[in-house]
């Protein structure tokens, strides 16, 4: 039990669909992150939230829309995606401040047809 | 800017062999250093960390020493097992910075 859960674990969607990824952490952390992991590419940081406020948007296309309603939940809303967006999307959380150890969820494997 | 460079994979070793995966970093200030491991089909898990120079992180037989003079944090294990097959990521973060900077990952395969 990592304390960070992600749903769904697998998602297949067409380019015109709208879907959402959910991340929940049970660790009492204040910072949450979305990463994209593609084959043969480095881990890409997408968004950072700290105390529910977005503090980083790493030039992510607007077809990805994050939402952080509280410190325990993080969503990634997806719409009109492209096949190259197919990847493993990882959520992580951290205490924040001087402790930067991040705890990762198992990821959502997304396939865009 | 801050960066992490780790050895290219894939690395294939026989069971009970000695493992070294090299990692070097560039940073302003004095970062904390981490090794994460990703087993097939899973997210990343923290393997070990070190927060200041000369600290040694260790876990599950793996070790890494924070070397400020060579800006390195090489991962070592004396005798690897098939269950160690995974992708290993080196990472750093600076004091007060909420982000981790990751290396590209090194895929390790251990054959019986």
C-alpha cells in the first residue's frame, strides 16, 4: 500500500472523448504532482499543486486540464487528445517544504486511438 | 540549471553479480539525492536517499554515497537477484524546491 491510489489503472479513449484521471493520497501530504512517462523518454513533470494551488505548469497543452479540489485529491481532465498522448500518467505526493521525497501511485496506462 | 545524468541502459547481469549504476548531477546549492525503482507495471518507489555530503543511503542491499567532490551518487549492490530487475531512476531536489529532477532511467535485467 503506497498511500497514493490512481483510477482507472487502464484507459482507452478516442480522440473526441472526454475522460478524467483521478489520484487520491492518504498520507496527509500538501503537494501533488502529475507526470507523463512515455516509452524511451525521460519522466516529464506536467503539473505541481501545493496546498491546492497550482505552482507549476510545464508547458502542457490545454487539452490536459488539472484540478485539485483539496489536498487529498488531484484530477487530470482529458479532452481531444492525440495518439502521441498515449503514455503512463503518474501521480505523486509529497509533504512539501523542505522534504521533497515523493510518493508515487501505480499510474494510469492511457491509450488514445 | 539542475540536471541528472545516469548511465544508459539496458544493463543485463547474471544473478549474484556486482551492480553499479552511475549517476552524476549538476546543481546550485546542496541538493538531496534519491534513487527510485520502478518494477514492471508499477509506479516509482523510493529505494534510498541522502540529504548531505558523505551520507550513505541504503535499502534492500543497495547503497549509494553522496559524493560532493565528484557530484555523484552511484548505486551499488554486491549480489543482485532476479527480483531486482526493474528500471532505476536517479533524482535530485534542492532545498526549498518542491520539484525533483530525474535522470532518464536505467533498465536492469538480471538473468538466472
